[in-house]
C-alpha cells in the first residue's frame, strides 16, 4: 500500500513537472502570436505580452498585400521540402545501411569520408563556382534541393540505428535468399520507422527554414522560397520604419515589430502540424519483440 501511494505521489510530481515544462514551451509561441496581433505603439511602449492590449491586424494586412507572392513562396517551399526530404532520406539510408554492416570491407574508409564532410568545407567561393558553373544549379528548383541533399550527421544517426538491429535479422533474411536491397526494403526499413521519422523531420525543417540557397542561387522571383520572400518583406518594413517620411506620426507608423512576429506565425504553421503525427515515433520502439528466443 505504501509503495502504491509513493508511486502515485511520484506520478503526480512527474505530471506537474512536465506540465510546467510544456507551458514554458508554449508560452513563447503564445507571445509571438499575441504580438503579431498587437498595435505597434503598444509593443513599443509596453513590450511583448501574452494578451494584446489592443487588437490590430495591420501586420497581417501589410504582410499579405501581395498575396500571390506569398502563395508562390509557399508552393516553392512546400515542393522543395517534400522532394528534398524524400530524396535525402533515400540517399542517406543507401549510404548508412552499407556502413552499418561489419562485413563491409571499406566501411571505415567510407565512414571517415562522411566524417570529413562534417569537419571541413571548400569555402563559399568554390562552392558557388561548382554549383553555378559546373552543376548549373542556378534559377531552378534543383538549386534549392541538391546542395543540401546529403548531411553527414543524418547519415551517422541512421547508421547507428541500423547497427542496433540484431544480426539475426540479417542472417534470417540471407537464409531465405533475400538480397541486400530486399533486406533493406523488407526488414530494415519497417523496423527503422522511428529513425526515418526523426531524421525526416530534421531534414524537412532544414529545407523549410532555408533561405540561404535562394539568396545565393535564385534570381527569379517566382522561384524564391517562402523564407527568402518574408525576409525581403521584413527588410522592406525595417527600411520603411526608418524612413523619416513615414515615421513622423503614429497614424503612419509601420508595424515593424508585429510584422516580424506575423512572419514567424506564417512560416511556422505547417511545421507545427507535423509534430502530432511524428511524435509517436520518437517514443515508441518498434524493435520490441522483433527478435524472440
């Protein structure tokens, strides 16, 4: 009875602690949302608050003055994120699986080569010349996908997970006559859904939040990603806010701070909806019960 009561007390403390942590994670998002709907003068006078003193949607009106441009950015970024995430997962798995096998002859050399890409790079100028002059990655969607397609950190994450799969699984597949490709597709991939979901989320976030490739390799407005478009809008807002002509009176005040918050809400929305679908894979181990005896 005492043990049961101590367990219940421990569970209450744990739930209370996790509730506090969850609130600490949610409150910043609420502040950003509230600030995006707050009058600019209130932000300048009272700072950021959880509850707006005066609701004002000028930031969103300013942000969506050219709705077609924002929608184009959404389309480009969504397409790049989907294609880039799927392609990156496939290529990363094709590299990670062989180097996770102890019987592979040159696995250490390949792992060292992958590690080398994490420690050193050729610099911005050689990178730009190779992408534009030799790979012709300029003013096309591939310019937003291929330069970030493979990441050594993601490869090592997948390799470590593949290495944790018992060797008996490989041996049973080999006895049944399965090739390495069949083993990867029929056994390893279904057992590795958690790592695919986790790494896929990392890759998707990187593609969704990327604006650097668009700035360096894209000149056409209709191919610019969403992040670069919103960065340009925020920069224009800063310029207008600093203009002596538009900052003389409060009626003409540009919603500088609230536009930044509104841009954050516009870009963060789709990513938030992915977490409920992927969260279960972070805590659920599909390896449980895979090997018996």
